[in-house]
C-alpha cells in the first residue's frame, strides 16, 4: 500500500462521534476528510472538509465520493456490504478490507471465525425460527441471550431467556434471524484495542476494563484489573484476528473476563471503539491517530500509556453536567455536538487523568 502524504483526503463512511474524532485526528496529521453519511448535520460532518449526504446504496454518490478521496474507511460496522463493493468497483482503496466488516456484521459468522482461530466465545447457535430456537435451547441451556444476528449494538435487539418458558414467543419478539448465546457468568468486561499496518506491523494498547449499564458502555478504567497472563492472551487473540483478516487499521475485541482470568470473546469491532477513547489523552498515540496512520500507510505510533486513566461516557442527560466536567483540573471534556439529547444516546465523554 502506498503511503498517503499530508494533504491527501481520507473518506469516512459514517457521520457519528467516532467519525468526528477520526476526522480531528486526521486533520492534525494534515489530511482533509470527506464524510459520507445518510444523516444531515452529523457530528463528523461539522468538523470535516466535505460531506456527502446520501443513502449508503446510492451508487452515483458513492462513485463520486470514491473519486474524491484517497482511501475510504468506516466508523460504524453496519454499513451495507454492497457499499464497499460499489466503492471497490469505483476504484477506491478501502481499509480495513470489506471481509472484516462482513464478519463483524454477523454475530454467527463472527463467533465461528473466532472459534476457528482457537478463541473462546460463549456457546452459541444460529436460530432462524421458533422451532430452531426450541431445538437449540436444551443444548445452549439457560440462562441464555437471544440476539439479532445482524445490526445489533449497545445491547439492542437482545432478549434474556431465564427459563425455557421465556423462549415461547421470544423468536417472534426478536423478529429477525438470531443467535442464541449461553449466558457467561463473567467477573468483568474488558477489551483490547489493536492496530495493524499495511506491512503487517502490529501495536496493542493496554487492556481496558469496561463497565456497562443497560448494555451501554458507561466507564472504562486503566489499568484493568487483570493478570499478566490475561493481558497476554488478549494480545494473542488480537494478533490472530488481525493476521487472519489481513487487517489494516484499528480493531477492537470485547471480552468477558471469567473467574480465574480466562477470556471469552464477545465481539469484534472492526474500527476505533468507545473503550479506546481514553487513548486521546492517556496514550502516546490515540486510537484515532493510529487508525489514520494505518490506513494512510504510515508507521504505527507508540501505544504507551501515560498514566492511570478513567473514561466516563456522558449518556443522554449526563451531558448537562458539562460545566462541572469542564471545571475539573485533571479531566478533559469531549462533546460530540449532537443537536438532540435522547435517553441512551452517547453525547460526549470525560477522560480523567489519574496518578
Ligand atoms: P453485545 O450487544 O453483544 O455487545 O452485548 C451487550 C452487553 O450485554 C455486553 O457488554 C454484556 O454486558 C452483555 N452480554 C452480551 N452477551 C452476553 C453473554 N453471552 N453472557 C452474559 N452477558 C452478555
């Protein structure tokens, strides 16, 4: 992959906060950013040089976009697979490659892929009807979670099945092809943010400890309370995934930390991730800059953590506390410029630099 020099244009599919922070990091390295989103007035568009507002399947708009950018990346994984195909046909360089996106979009393919690499996941079964759900339940056991196979995020599209009776009308409630997952009695949730450059070099950030509330990440703390062997297995898993996908860019794996320190992988995010926001102030190179470096064919930056750190998401009305957060001497406030506050919506985050 040839190296993009400053002044070239990076295209980002998606206009959310991840796109916004990617755009800010790209600007710092002298790149222009062009956003492609179906949402007018998006958080990313307001800090970027140019925006296309069109449907993700609008071939004419995508072809025009492909012509104006030097590389295309994504900030959310639910971009239709066809979008990447149209871009590739139009001659765009796309990183990470569309296979990574396709695997991460489908929870069954994702878990099967992880298992082929020897990475443990919760027990699972694909279910496409109530009869398949009924047949899978004895094998998976209860409690279990029924999730949509595709297009789920932040705990949406999930039904908990505590007893076999709970499964009776669960498939109808889900209303889409699903995955039945065995419940994992984890001790904590952790994630690893990793990066791979076009020449195969890899870099890993310290494992992050994550606290979720209602399925949404609320807090990330570093260092995570994990043993050295757990940290090592997170890196090994990330390294295997990056290599198998011939991946270029930043990728995240979310894990359940089991009693005793074993890791069970929950999902792969083929992108920068909320649990990596701490890297903006807490690491030598932020995950956003790292991703830009990788897709631009630059050498990866150092991932060294500068200090202990905590990141708190400002969700919905939490963002009203911006003034207090801004007044804290050891905190850095990030607001995403979203016009409407809604319950469960990520409006910003605060990073506290600790000892
Ligand atoms: P997901 O949408 O798959 O990321 O799930 C959102 C959250 O639900 C996770 O962060 C966990 O807290 C919880 N969760 C998901 N899958 C499982 C599972 N198999 N066992 C226990 N908790 C789970």
